């Protein structure tokens, strides 16, 4: 078979979430699949993935509208950051104008890209097209192609208020429509698959394939590596860790409130790892005006390859998210031997099993009590660490890739 994979996320310098999922699937498929031919589609350069397997091809679409859109988007993001740091009328107006220009360019760009992609699928006689984002899918095809999509979560449906308006509108308008026309939908957890069937009433064939934490990236790091990482990021005490995009859905306000309620809070720094996401200005202000602001560290984005010592050195990992399609940071922390406290909602119990303490994400008192109790009990932390490593070993990218390949082969 000939299989095409949309891998736009691998054009970005910094990859998280979706990009990591695509990267691991493609790396494993290169290793285990010697029969099928692959076409990897991107809108810009292909980064992070090294194509070395026979019958694997990279197809990049570059054209004037796309190049102009890329420049416009970069300028808009730069201006948006500048406006946050230095608010002003002129800067705000310029930011708004570039945002409008970006939106106006996106419409013709998507039409042009869809045509080019559809033409490429026809020319290369592709049998299966894998769209790695259900909200972004070609508007039309020019040849008979079996269509596969990957479903990560239903945030746009269940927690729309935690998303940026533009993304929420786009996903509401296109995601459901796209999922209905797909031949096979791959869900990253059983919980997300169940939500798609029960809430969206989807009749599309859905198969749940779990994610995994790469053991070469996430492992129990040694003391010297931990010490070096702590020094690099200015961590001077024992610390409580969370790793996520800093946005409302991750429930960081509850984490801050629980941290403030802890009697022993001054003994531990709170370390927040991740890119600043949408609508976090109020959260940052709350920290600045709190009595623990001097004890909170923002590291910003840290590449996955550098996270093991950060996870391994933490006393506990806290992840009080409202909703997750899978909850990969929980698995990463467990694989690094870090005791976990997390939410009892959505897919988290499916991932954590009996290897984490789970609480209601809306109950800051329970979260604070759980953190305090765990920090004061070395025995419990050791037990959770052991169970977490054992639990994480049940997940592997090779197993997931083989499950995906079996699903693709069933479409012949």
C-alpha cells in the first residue's frame, strides 16, 4: 500500500503534544514496516524526523501564498508577545492588522494546499491518507483514498471555555464534519473513543490506541544529571513539579491555591515547565501578587530530551488538569520514577491505574492535603515511584505503532 501522512507539526522548531505523537509513530513505522510506501506531507521543512527507510518520501508544498502566510503569522506572533510586554495603542493596532491579514491569507492558503495535496495523492496513487488533526482535513480529494484521522480529545465540545476563541470556532465548525467522513478514526484513549461515541453519536469506526513515553527520553536520571538540571533552571530547593502548556484547561489556578494552603509550602519550590499558552495573564498576576511568588519558577519550554532529570529530581509531580485526551505527562513522570498526584477525570485513571493518587480537580483542599501527605511520607513516595515505573512499562510506542499498522492494513 501507499500511505500518506500529514505531518505539519514536524515543521515547527518546538514540538509538543501532536508533534511528539506523529514523530514517535513515524519513527516506529520506519523501523517495523518494510512493505508499505510512505509519503510524509508538510507545509514547510521537515524537522525532527530523519527519513532513512526505503520507500519513504518527504513532500513539501511551498508556494507564494504559503510563504507570505508564514511571514505574516511569525510577525503577528512577535507583535502579540510585544503587546503583552509593552501595551500600547499603536502596537495593539498593528497586532490586530497582522491578525486580520493572517486570517485572510489562511482561507486561500487552505484551498490551494488542499488542491496541491489532492493532486499529489492522485499522482502518487496513494491508498490511505492519515490526517493527524481532525479539525484540519482536506476539503476534497481527486482520487479514491481511504481516510484515517487521529482524535486527541474533545476539549472543543466538553470544555470550550478553556480554548482560544479562534481555535474553538474552527474545531466546532470542522471537527465533527471531518470525523463523519473518515473511514477510520484512531483515538488516543478508550475514554476519548467513548466520548466520541456517546456525546457526538459518531457512527465512524473508532479504534483506541494508547500513547507511550519513550524510554530513551524518559527514564530515572542519576543524581549528577538532576543536580545539573536544577542549577540550569535556578531550582535551589526540593520542588513540586508540573509539566504542561500553561493554559486554563490545565487547572493551574487550583494548583497554585493548593500550594498556598500547604503548611510546608516554604520548604518546596513550585516548578512550572511548559510554553505559555492561551489566557494565562491572570494566572501570572495571581502568582506575582501572592505570598509564594518568590518560590515559583517558570522554566518555559524544555525539549523532551532534557526533561528526564527535571522529572526525576522532583519530590512529586502534580497534574490537576480538568480534562485530557490521554495525559502523557502523567506517564512520563511515572516512567522517570516521580510520584504522581493527578485528576480523577477523563482518561487519567485509564493511564495512571493504581500508580498515582487521584483527586477531584475542583477540590483544592483535597489536592493540598494529598500533596502535603505525600511530601511527608517517604514510604508512600517510594511505593508510588515503584508502581509508576511498573505501570509505564505497560505502554510502548512499538506496540502502539503495530496496532496502528494492523488497523491500516485492515483498510485494504
